[in-house]
């Protein structure tokens, strides 16, 4: 009895000692919270090239794998099949560089010139629009208070604040800061190349680590959800990116045919905003409509809206489902809820990533409900027996 009492006393004192240590650790952590936050921030800055490298490898994995599969089937010369992975990675990066060069040399100058021209002539476009509105009959719907308030709000927009000398100096300073990160950029590229080269070995390592650390059932569930989550995110990210490019191209071509000024600028903007589900397309069309009214009049704006809406319906019902597939079949209400909450708390990135996150959460919740229902069914059957 004495031994048990002594053991109980030691356990009691050990418990209170550990509790006191925990309190001290928590207190010191909160007391030095700013220093800890600064340390974490510095650590994230150091690791950022590795995170970027992982992201690049993640985005280039599918095209690299497809090219590698093609090269593996080549029998002569034999070294192509033997070095298929390295050659595939080289070809993938070469394609990316070529696309960037094309964008920088052909598309970017058009967009830049359009932005500069729009900023310089914005006041003139506004004055023409106001004169046209004043020339309309007094009973015209376009002379309503809502339209007048909209016109006045447009007048208060000062586009030159974004392209003035002070801001250009700030942009130049930002460019210098980017230039100072060139080393980080090359580290990220090297990291992405090594990840693509050694992806099989890395996956085998994580599989072995998972088997060693977790029970068989837990390991299998982790593997299942990892692959499903990866499939959802990759299909969405790659699909939305490709879909945005397609929408931007066809919209730019359609607007050019209609003779709309700044067709390429508006088409690219609509393509980029189209990556954000539901709200992106609406915001882009509203902005494009305002610019088209200012530069081409109401009639051209209405024609533009009709054409863009038709193109977006074709995209929503034909192009987008073909690219993304059926892996993201979730309720529009959930999508709107996710985009709203994501945008409110995390801005544009929150709006963009809301859909795959909602899809993953839905996957977990659905599986959990199915598991609980199956468990209840088994318990009922056992009780009946």
C-alpha cells in the first residue's frame, strides 16, 4: 500500500511539474510572440524558393509526363527512351520559355499600348459619352438617376494615378526588388527540375514513411485522400488556366471582328477574370461594357455583351466541362458560398481556390456521412441477429 501511495504521490507531483512547465512555455511564447512571428516570417522567406519550385513542378508534371510517355515508345535511337524523363523535362521547359517569349514580344506590347492609350484618352471618351447622353430625349431611360450616378462615378475615376511618374518610380523600385530575387528564382527552377527528375523516388520515400508511421487502415485512407485531393486541385488549376487562355483568345478574336477598340486588352481581361467562377465573368463583362460604351457607344456595347454572353455560354456548357471533366460536380450554391467567403477573407486567391477547397471538403464530409451510416446499419443488423 505504501508503495502505491508513494507512486501516486510521485505521479501527482510529476503531473503538476509538467503543467507548470507548459504554463511557462505558453507564457514565454506569448511574451515573445513578435520575435517568434519574425522568425517564422524569415523562415518562410528562406523557404519560399522551395515552395515556388514545388508549385512549378506541380504545374508542369502532367505535360512532362505526357511527353515522357511519347519518348519512351521511341525505339530508335535508343538513348531517347533511356533518357526520356530528362528529355521530357527539357522539352517542357523549352515550350514554357517559347510561350513566355511569344507573350512578352507579341501580346504584352499590345496590352501595354492599349492601357496607355485608354488612360491618355479616358477624359475624351467620357466627354463624348456625356454629350451623347445629353442629346437624348428627356424621357429616355438612359437619363434616369441610376445612369447619371453611374456616369458621375466613372468621371471620378482617375486612371492616371496608376500610370503617373511617382507610381512608375515605385514600379521600377519593385522591378529592382524582383531583380534582387533572381537567385531565388534560379533556386526555384533547379528545385522544380530535381522534383520532376526524382518524383518516383520521392513518392516511394513518402509511401515508406507513411507505412512506417501509421496503421495500415490509416495509411490507405491517407493515400486515397491524397490522390483524390491532388486530382481535384490539379484538374481545377490546370483546367481553369487552359480555359482562361481559350476564352481570352476567342473573345479577343470576336471583339476584333466587331471592331471594338482595345479588343485584345478586353479579351485578355475577360479570360483572366473567367478563372474565378461565377463572379469573375460578371465583373469582367461589366468593366468591358463600361469601356466599350466610352470608346464605341451604347450600340457597340450591347453587341459586345450579346457576343460575350454567347461565348461564355459555349464555354460553360461545352469547353469548360470538356477540360475540367466531372471531378468538380458541386452545387452552384456551394460554389457561390465558397467564392464569397474566400474572397472576403483571402481576396482574389481565396475566390480562385474556393472551388477546389469546397470540393475537397465535400469529399471528406460525404465519405464521413457514408462511413457513419454504414456503421449504424451494421450495428442495427447485429442487434437484429
